[in-house]
C-alpha cells in the first residue's frame, strides 16, 4: 500500500454483516445510473419481493463488473469452473413482472 494514500475505515454493522440471501438480480439502467435489485425467488411462489436495491454510477458499475470477473477467475482457479445450467442462463423459466426501472 502506498504510504501517501489515506486509509479508509469501513464499518460493518451487525445487521448488515448477516447478509441477505438473493437468487435473482434484476438490472436496469438509465444514462446516469445502474440499478441492481436483488430478489429471493421461492419455488412454487408466484410473487417475490426485492430484498435489496443498489444504485451505482456507470463508472462504479464497471469497477464492480471488473472486480466480480477477477474474483470469479480466482474462485474457478481454486475450485473449478462454476457451471450455470443452460435453461437458466440468459432466460428465466418464468416471466418476471414488476415496476419498470426509472431514473
């Protein structure tokens, strides 16, 4: 770490540290921001709620993309390839309806 860089002190409150499970992410965007809604879909339940919404600038979204890509590569080098079933990749087996993203 560069001695001239200031250190960032990040606090992780206990309720946030517990995390929130999500098995679906819905991404929408405008010219100014990306919105990622994290949802927990349950089998046989026709309705699901957004559990968390993260709003990012395009620049931060690209940084997140690069960080995720890097971490997936590291994970797969240690644990093997992450297999995504074809019927889920690129298409959900059910229609998703809800409010449209707006900015």
